[in-house]
C-alpha cells in the first residue's frame, strides 16, 4: 500500500513512518523542515542541547527505497495539490500541525488552515484516499468523573483546555464538513499523553527521564525539578500510537472517531516513582519546583473501539520509561560526544 504521512519528522510521525515501513508499505513523508537524520527537536544532556537522535533500531528503515521525504508547507495549496495529483495514495495520515504553546496565529495556520487545504486537495483526487487525522485527547477538556473513561463521542459536550485544543477541535469539525461535502472518508483519532524514546522535554516523561538519566550517569546531583504531581493521565507509548494509527488506515471499516490511548489511568506521581526505581536512585528525592498550571485533574480514555479491531497495548509504563532512560543513557549521550 502507498501512503502519505504529514508531519513525518515529528515525534509521532517518525514512529508511524517506521511502523508502516516495517509492515511493507511504501511511505512518502511530508514536513515543513528539510530532511534530517533524527528528530527536528533538541533535548538536554549534561548542560547542553543535543539534536534528538532517531532510535538506532529505526534508522535502517529510513534508508529503504520504500521511503521518500519531501519538504512542503501544507498551506501552499498548489504544491499540496500537485503532491497528491496522480500519486496514487491509498491512505493519508495527517499528523502535521503546530504544537501546544505555539503562538495563536501559528496554531490557526498549521492546525486549521492546513487541515482544510489537505481535505480540499484530497477531494480533488479522482479516487480520494482515506484520511486518518491525528487529533488530541485534550479537545474534551475536564469531564465529570461520571463520564470517565472519556468516550470518543461527537455528541458529548467538549471544553478544550487551551488554544491548541481549540484548533484541534476546529480541525475535527472541518473534517466532518469535508466528509459531508466531498464524500471523503476521514477517520479521526484523538491522541492522549504520548511517551517514549525521543520525546520532547516539554512533556512530563521526557522532562523527568532526562534528569534521572543524568543522575544515573553521574552528571548531576541536583534535585528533580518538577512541580506537584497530583493529576492522572492516560500515558500511551508512541509505538502503540503508531500501531493504532496504522490500524485505522488498514482496517476495512474503521470507526470515524476513536481514542488513541492505553486505556490506563496513571497518577503522574507514578512516573516519578517508576523512574526512581528504574535508575536505582536511593536518594530521598521528592518533586520540587513550581507546578505547571493544569486544567485536567483526571484523564483516561475508553479504547473499546480499537480493542474491537483487535488492538491491545504492547508497552506498559515501566517498559516505556525504561526504553526512554536507555535512549538518554546510550544514544543521547553518544550524540552529545
């Protein structure tokens, strides 16, 4: 099968491309940045910023003749249409977009405008491909405990937690309109709290793992800087996310809306305790520092739709964090020289 992945050099995009290539598909990646050997972001190590390396096991897949990459701005409507015209894509995985904390104009341009232009371009293809759109679990906002786990339900009232979530919800609505107007098949997956090797340190697991890895390597004796860990999240390994997204592209009759998650509710304090245990850190550590303002007290998703298609998570919290620590201790350390 020939597929297109937008946001191909992002964290999830890289893993999805690798998964699809490992499954024998022909993959074309699109992204804003020039092609790189690793991820496009940096992580910390020993007081330095290091270009985040692609996990070593994935690297041969991107040297395959089955993979091609093209730098393209999705808001360039003409170039986008040219990329789809005659290409014969059966599935488009749409993961490109601006990240949380980006300026509002960038969020609107990358998450809303670019998505609409992609839907328009797909509608102009004689045989329109299926589109699997990566949305965010944050679109639902804080729900009463009686509504947990969060169901993927368009009829359910939503309260996006921030401008990022607002733009992802708007793109979901545009997808529904495009389905109706152009008879497109668009499958929306709301992605929850992703984790795994290569994660940006703006996220909790990456932020904590780097600090514990530096302590394990003898590079730091500092207290772990993180605010109060009093909320819960549905943490899902990025490799499980890739498998779930691929399943939505490959299965004959996928749901039009589902959650991409583990279905497990994990206290954020458990991430801290697990990393401490994995590194054998015997210091009397406790989270310290100011907390980040969080609107969601509890978050856990209902993944019954994907379970019905045969999906079951392959990575638990301990395995994911262990692999993330190893990535820092071996591959990031090596990249830092």
